[in-house]
């Protein structure tokens, strides 16, 4: 019987793989330009890393993690996100020793057992960006500006930056008290989850999808009214730095994020074209996380972009064009010539394809057209005898004869001339 991929796990097929690569390469260029270095962390970690950092009473930890006992009896988890692993690596390798300030990025798959739908998968991919060791609000603005710059560079459409502050443990404690009291007053209307989490994690109710809870939460007190003096100051500074960089944003005081490690600044980029799962990227500050995982008292801030969602809102033009050259060869002699020439051209950086099956000229031309080849080189036995080949410019629909002896240099020259 045929075996299929599991629900929520997708193959990424060509030509889509080219679009993935373009998005990844642009991310690397942008991030390295802003001083980030790549880190690669394992996909499997001790389960405790995620429960301690993301929070026991979050949907991710309660319902979505791929956690199992491995063959040695250790409780392990396929990473649902990368921040916790990056923080662990930062602490484990004492990456703060010389200078706590460190800018890291990582690209790769994450795993969450969610109900699959448009823009929601069980294996999905993130571009993850983290800055350690800067507690000043200027970095919050810079990180968001880099994100917005990248999104516009790759042509992402309809993106809006939403911003909030979740305060620090001190002011959040007061706010949680107020929110808990509010929830207690509305207890009969709350769902099971919200009631259960109310004591330890009342903020989660803002993320609840149950209509009754949403209705109640639309009237709930907001964290913005309870920020302490220092957190309010930090938030105002972040906003003023965003204004210097001319980054448009909206304050969304109901945005609480689904992970518990955040402090102060949190943000999401939502895009209209995404439907229900509308966040293409999200992140925030986590000033206590390094210490909570056993490291020194070092601040952190970062974000992750969801690649599958980004692909839904970026144009198809990101697909690299077809081959530069298709060689249509007719007859055994020309086919041998084409075989050698295409290998040489590909080595010289000219993307060249040939026909392997000895098809008719018409069929080969059709194929070249379908592939979107920029040029077609036509070599038949007749042309070969005359020491000529026909080079057809598929875009300008013009053709000319070129001496076989000068073919290689001539094609390399033309293709290089055309490429930007
Ligand atoms: P998150 O909001 O859980 O944050 O995920 C970030 C992004 O990953 C989302 O905005 C979305 O684009 C994408 N994403 C999440 N779940 C799925 C899914 N099931 N299918 C497809 N895409 C998904 C984090 O993961 C934090 N670690 C971000 C961060 C980095 N905060 C600080 N640094």
C-alpha cells in the first residue's frame, strides 16, 4: 500500500524549493548585513527546556508539543520554537563571556501538533532572529525595523506591525491581580481552559478562540493601563525610535502572545492575505529568560518569521527564471555536441538544459518554451556540417547563426551580458 506523508507535514517540491531558497538567501544577506551570525541548534531537546521557557500553562506546552521518551528513557521534545534552544546554547557555550551583546539567527523546521489548516502546519519553518545583551529600547526598534525591511525586500504584501508592552514581572503581577478579579466576575461565561488557567496565567484568556470568552475579553482591563513607570518609559522610547526609523505600527493592547517568556515589548506582523492565521512574524523581549534557564542576568529580544505564511504573501516572481539556454539537437552528431557543450556551459555558470530522448525539433522547442529558456540553440546535422548553429532569442523572438567554433564564448558572453 502507498505510504503518504503525515497530516500537517508537507513535502516542499520544485519549483517551490527555489522560492524557499530565495527567501532564505535574502534573509541571510539582510541579517548578516546587520551584524547577525548564524547558529544551528538541534531539533531534539530535553522536554524540560520548553516547558520551563515557554510556560507550563500555554497551548504549546499543554497541547502541541511532540514529546516522547527516547530509547534511553529520556523525555525529549521536537522543538516547537527556536528561542529556547538558542538561549540554551548561549548559556551552555558561555557565548556572553567576551561580550554579552550577540546577534544570532537560525533557519529551520519547528514542530507543533496543531490542527492543520491554511498557514498552519505541524512541521513548519521559521527564520529566527535573536539579540542578546541589550536592554535599551533602541534595539527593540532596530529589530522590528530589520523585520519590516526584510518583508518589504521580498515583496510581502499587506503587512502591518502591531505592538504592545506586557510589562515586567512587577507590574504584570498587579495587572494579573486585576485581570483575575475581572475573570472571576465573569466565571460562568468562561471556557474550561480559561477557568483552569485563570489562577496562574490569566493573560491566556486574551488568546482564547471560544466566542464567549472573546466577548468577555473585549471588555477586560488592559495591561497598558497598569505598566509601571519604567516599563511605560521603555515603551514610549521604543515608539519614538520606531518613528525615527519611519516604521509604521499600531498599538494592540490585547496582544499577549502565546509564550510566557515575554517581558515588555511584544510585536506581531499581521497580513490581510493570510486568513485566520494572520501573523506572518512575531516576537518580543525576554529579559528574564537567560537567567531563568540558569544563565546570567542578560536581556534578549527577537522574532521569528513563519516561512509557509511568508510564501503565501510574496509574489511568484521570486521564482528564478527558467534555464538560460536550451540546446535543441537533432541527430546523433549534434546530440553528442550538445551533451559536451551543456556540461561545459553549466560549469561556466550558464544554466543549460538539453533533451535526452532524441525528440523532434518541434517537441524540443515546445519543451524549451515551457521551461522558460531565454535562448535556444538549434543544432542539426545540416548546421553541424556547415560549422554553424542557430541561436534563438526566445524573448525577442529573433534568431541568428553563430559559428560552432565560437559557440561557447559567444553564449557565455551573451548570457553574462543579460544577467543583472
Ligand atoms: P510564535 O508566535 O509562536 O513565536 O511563532 C512565530 C511565527 O511562526 C508565527 O507568527 C507564524 O508565522 C509561524 N508559525 C507558528 N506556528 C505555526 C504553524 N503551526 N504553522 C505555520 N507557521 C507557524 C515564536 O515561535 C517565538 N519563538 C518568536 C520569537 C523569537 N520571540 C522572540 N524571539
